[in-house]
């Protein structure tokens, strides 16, 4: 069974060690589309022998729309080559105790699309990269926003038709989902206030007129007080996930 992982990248040097630690035993090949990173991301990508690097360019007046268009298309290169594709951001970690075995079982049952249970994970500090995040950051808040249908069979799905941000999709093709959601999508963005402030401030720079007009990525426009309020709210609501 062959699994390809697709992701966009922009200045992800802090998250990439966790990304690879999580997915290296799952992915046979990565296809990473870099949007002109100015940190150490590209050199880190080049160090991983499974990674194929390509470019991602923002077109028109919207980062989110450009990303949506890319996510709706780039996985099609895996048709006839992979049994499953995972499309995600570097801070989106699909978790199952043995995801490869689970997907093999799904293949044998004719399942073609996985919808996870999403969680917004939260930590008081940014963890050490010596362990996978699912071992060190185990608390989070259930978030249906992150029930993202981003694992699917590229040979069965003709079009995935993600909405902006990939929070929902309208797939076309042989769409068969499992009866239970056995996979989690763990979103690791709220990892200490320093990381939140630096990452949100950086991502704010990428937003364009079309994004702000549609309120896409609006949370990146929050000031530090608003970020702190959201961070505290998540911590207070968080439960043990893993």
C-alpha cells in the first residue's frame, strides 16, 4: 500500500520536525509545495529523502483561494501511483494508533474517504521536538471545524471540491465513508502564547484583499489581547484527548 502526503509550506521550521516525526512512518512520499520560505524550511525539506519539493504561488488577490485551488488539484498526480493521499497543513496531524493498518483495512472494505474527529490542541508552552506532538500535547477542544475530509483514495475520488480552508468538501466519484470516525485530526497551532503571537503575526502578512473581504483567516488579524483571550478560552475548555 502506497500513501502520499501533500502539504503547503511557508516558514514552517518550528513545525517541520514534528510533521516529519509524525508522518515519516506513514508516508511513502511527500509532495511539499513551498511558498517562498525565508527560514530554514527548504533546507529541512531537502534533508528528508521522501520529500519532493515544488513551488506554490499566490495568484490573484487571495492566499486562501490560491491554496484552495492548489489543494483541489495537486493530489491528482497520485492517481495510479498511490492507494491513499493525505492532504494537510504542517500543523495538522492525523492520528490513529496504526494509521497504515487502518487504511489497509479500509481499502479491503471498499472505503474511499475518511472524515476525522477534529481537535484544537492546546499547550502552555512550545514543546521539545524530541517526541511526537501526540505524546507531549494531549489536551484539546473538540472542533467540528477540523473534521476535514483530507484522507482519500485518489483513484476513486474524481474531484474533492474543498471549501476555503478545506473544512468541508463536496467530493465527486466513488465516495464511501466508514460508519465510525476512528481517526483524529489534531490541529497544533495553540502551542504557547509566544508561538501563537509569532505565527499569527507572520501569517497575517500573507493575507490579501480578497481574504480580508471574505473574512478568510480573520483570526490572524487579532491583536495580542484577542489571541490571549482565545488561548485562555481553549485552555479552560480543553479535555484529555490522548
